[in-house]
C-alpha cells in the first residue's frame, strides 16, 4: 500500500510518500515547500490571503503528485490552523481545489504522532524526551522505553518568535534581541512546566525542520543527507555557536551558509533560540536528531482515516 501524508505547518508544507509493507515504511518521496502560512498571524490573528493562496497551491501540487503514484492521502493541519480565526476559509480552499479534507490536529495529537515518528527505529532505553519545534508551536513529549507518558504543546515557534524579536533582516541582530528572545522562550517553557520533563538519563530527541537544518549546518551538508543527519548529535555548544553566527549575519549572508536552505534563513535564528532554551530547561547537554516526525508518525499509525 502506498500512503502519503501532507503536513500543513505555520512555516512550510511537507509531504512524505511511502510504501507500507509488512509493517515497514519504505520512503519513496520527501518534499518541502516553505510558504509561511502563519506569517503575520501573531499580530492579526488571521491567515493572510496571499499566504493562504500560496499554501493551497502547494497542497494541490502535492496532492496531484501523490495521486499519480496511487497513494492514499491524508492532509494534516497544525498550529496555524488550530488558532487562526479564519482557518475555516483555508480549509475550504483546500477542499475546493484538491478535494482533500484537512484534519486539524490538536497540540496533543500533533505531539503524539511526532513522538511515534521520532522514536521509530531508535533504540531508546529508559526515560526520554522528544521535542518538535515548528513554525508556530513546540511540542514536548515525555516517554519511557518508547512509550509516550506526558504531552505539552507550547505556542512558540520559529515564525512567531522571529516576528516578535528578529523582524529586521537587512542588518545583524543585536545580542540584546537574542537575550530577550531566549528569556521569552524560557518563561513560556517554565510556565508550561517543561522543566518537569527532565529525566535522569538526559536523553532528548529533537525533530523538526529547525533541528535538522542546524545539524545540516554543523556537518556542512550541501544536500540533504538522511543517513548522516538521522541519529546525529547536536550539543548546546553547537547551538550557541550557531546563534552567534546567525545573529552576526545579514539575511543575504545567511543564505550563503552551507547546510542552510535559503528559504529558512529568516527563521533559523528563532529555531536556534528555541532549541537552545529547550535543552537548557531540560538540563540536557545535547540532543539526538531524528529526521522522522509527524508525517512518519501518521504513516505508521494503524489506520489513516
């Protein structure tokens, strides 16, 4: 059976197509379009018409490609569609243009499936924590021996944090802005008691485009290298070093950093601040990168309905 999952996020639209055989997932195609559905939403509470059009067009293109491959398609929406006042307008646009229903996941559902995807194939012993930092929210899951125990979704992501603290891109970012962003994230994570997720093992798994991109920059990957990135280690020192680098560069200079897709150059500093602070709150010196997450978790659940 061939299945496709399309993930509509605040920052990007992603699709994974896979052949499911005897309980194993064989990925056929992975793709991402950065369209910023949630841009500007933090101030207006609304999805902008241009962003909805670009996102809807991206979904339609993905649906067509998946349909050609005979895939059973599931479309999921996350933070932007959970909170936008006009989310129903976008959901109707997708239905009208592609014939697909958009299943808007709760924060807890998003975390659950991200966890299922992240731990698949990883040998995690004892307690561990996974976090998935996206464009509009960051999900945290505490688990033990691969079984999920507790879930929290925090409404801070790379897009809304960047809009709040790093909106000027034609010049380097002041250190004070980075400090303020980290302090803001720290307060939000503490308010949701993420420090209670600390474990004796200190095992932390990081998923999401920001974490994978930072690992790609660390390893100077000129192209996406799943075998190198999956299971790789990102330390707090690595992240602090990248925060200093990104904040010292203009947007155009960031676009030339090896391993950093130009489409993520304007939000990577926001991602880095969230990931650094998450490790700090969890009292972890490093995290394991998983290239699997929400889409993979939805693919391996018992049924896509």
